[in-house]
C-alpha cells in the first residue's frame, strides 16, 4: 500500500476534514471557506496551507517538523498556536484581520508575512530571527 504524502482540499463547502494519515507531509485546504477547525495534524507534516479559510477559528498544535505555514486571509483566526518547530522557515498570515498575537518565533524563520493584520497587538521579539 502506498503512503499518502500530500492532500489537497479546495471545496468552499467543506465544513470538516477527515482524520489525516500519519504519513502526510503536505496539507493544502486553501479556499475551504466553510472550514471552522482542522483535525489533529500528523507528526511529520512539513507544509500547511489553509489560506482563504475564512471561517477557520483555530489551528491545532503544530508538529515539530513544520517548515511552512500559510494561513493568509483566515479572517476569523485570532491567534496562532505555539510554534515549537525549529524547522519553520515561512510564516504567512497576511490579511488575518482578527489576528491579535503571533507567538514566539523560532530562529529558523526566514520569511514572515503579516501585512494587513489590523488587530495585531502582540508581535514576538524578532532579534533572534533577524539576521
């Protein structure tokens, strides 16, 4: 049996995703505008794309293996989960208009996009990220 490494869901009417396989490396659910929550993320996930999920209220705990997180245009999102991954390179949360804070960022981060997060009140100390 082949392992499932990538899954893409882009139906605006999807309200809930199924349990995800442990072998998953990439999840793209961008444009799932009716999706309110994500299931538990697999431990080896490297890329999470949930941009345009306009009803998404929370993102579950992120695996330590995550390299890229794209959650732009998630207008119901008020906070991001703790980022414990020391592998995270890209965080894109632009146009998350209700996002209030961004947690501490790992030193591995190379790209941070948070434009038009008009309610952003707390941004982590960035000197450990900026080269």
